C-alpha cells in the first residue's frame, strides 16, 4: 500500500508541475505532495534533514548565480555580446546561428542553464524578428539556443542544478568535476552546433538567398548602461571562477561563492543606480528552495518504499560489460529516466541507485550527462525546456509537445552519444 501511495503522490505531483492548472506554481505542488506524505507517516523529520543536506548547497548556489546573472543583465552585459554577433553575421545566418549558440554555451558554462533561457530567448526572438525570418528558421535559432542551455551545462559544476546536486552527493570537488567533464562537455557543445546546423542548414541557406537582411543593427555599446560597471563585472566573474577552483581545497561550499559574488555585484550596481533591493529580491527564484527540498522528499519516498529497487539491479549487467558499454548503457538509462520524469527527480533516483549498486565511479559522470544532455529528449525532461516553451508562447511562437519531441529525439540522441563517447575516452 505504501508503495502504491508513494508512486501515486509522485505521479500526481509531476503531472501538476508539467501542466500547471491555473498557473499553479511547481513549488506549491511539490510542497503539498511532501506534506501529504508526512501526514501519512511515510516521511519523517530525519528524512527531511537528509534531503536538506543533499539540496541546500545546490539550491542556494542557483539562487546566487541567478541573482548575479540578473544584475549583469540589468547593465546590458549579455545584450552587448548578442548585438556584436548579430551585427557581424546578420547577413550570414548560418554563422549567426553558430555565434548565438556559442554565446548561449558561454552563458550556460559560466552562469547556468535557466539563466541562459531567460536571457537569450528574448534576444533571439528579437533578432530573428528583425531579420524577418520564417517560422522554420526562427525555430532553428530558438532550438539551437534552447538545446545549448542544457547540453552546454556539463563542463563546470555550477552550470546546472543537477550538476551541483550530483557533485555534492558523491563528494566531487570543483576541480575533480572539471577534469573529468570538461572534454565531454565541450564535445556536447560542438555536437549541438553540428546537429543543429546539419538539420536546419538547407532551410537557413535557402532563406539567406531569398530574404534581404536589414542594413544595420543597434550599436552594441548602446546596450551597456555603465561601461565602468561593465568592466568591473568581468573582474568579479574572474574572482568567482578562482573561488570555485579553490573551494574544494579549502572546504568552502559553492553557494558561498555564488552568493558572495552576487552580493558584490549588487553593491556595485547600487553604487551607480542600476538596481534596488526590491527588484533584485523579486527577480530571485527563492521558490527553488521549497521546490528542491519538497520534490526530492517526494522522490525519496519512492526510494524508501521500494519503487526504484529495480534500478541498481539494471545497472549491474551494463557495468559488467566494461566501461564503454557501462557508460553508453547507463547514460541511456539516466537519459530516459530524465526524459520521463524530469531531471531533478532523476538526479536523486540515479544517485541513490549508483550508491546502492556499488558500481564504478564513472556512473556518476554518466548520470551527469544523462540528466543534462539526455533530458532534452522531451519537454518534461528539464525545467529549462518548459521555461523555453513558455517564453516561445509569449513571443508568439506556439510549439506542441509532439513537435518538440520530433526535434528533441533527432537532435539530442547524436549529441548524447558523442558526449558519452567522449566521457569513455576521458576515463581511459
């Protein structure tokens, strides 16, 4: 009975998170599910303490990075970069696609995936509208950037909430993580650009010949409100990256660096009149703390009551075939799990399964690729993808789940395969 109840609560919570009836916030849904399980005696305070230990660093890191990204955006930091690319390549749209994808990759790597969606999608909608592109070609640009938000999140630990959660679970430092995931991560970036341009290349080139591009784009310098602040932001970013590098050696949580960098950036923004505390607080996703804790408690209930006992047993035959089959097979399993139930629940399920199976160390890294790259197979796989669809609708482009799945499967599978193969080459 407990097993059926745990599965039922999870399924209902997941359905409500995806469909959001009457705009119901996902944090409220997850909190209600966790509260119900507590009321039924299926979770206790000890379980909450265990999950809080698992999620606190990751969630506060995300808050710090999102706050920092928002403060940079207030000064036109990212729009400046996008306008440089658009002015240079607006007559060569295939190169423009590559340039915008590369910018999205950079934002994802050094900031995070959700920030990439929030910043880049409005810019891409504006640029493609100015170029008067067809829906198909606009979709190419939007998909390229949307895919890159997650596929480019592998190289560094702070780029994705799932990365930080997995690294914290297995005790991976920033340096250990980067040494293993840097090469697979950049392979995933290159594969994303290659897959997107190969799939949409003909349509883009055909449109280049048929449509006349506007003569001028806005001057990038006009996007920046304060140039001194702009230059200072680069210094703050450099110090934050240095902090991430030494964090593992000194035992400093990643969240301290992210929040510290955001606090410094907020202070300098305030000094030039580019922000106030109310705006900063309002734009910060505080609800992610409630969502991450509550949703992981719902998932942990599945684990406690035997709903995922099959997963460790499924991993063992794969790892017995050697690293190549182990990485490709487990990476595929983690991807399918993320695509089916969303990558945040999949992280905890995968981490617990790897721990219980006693499998080789590379499984943790395969799960990282499965829960970031593999999550792009379906709209439900990543909250970033759901946010992407929402922003597209606001921008006047409707995309059904079926249409997304068509693109997601065709584009994501080769990217995932290349990234997993690169991981195999990395671990030797």
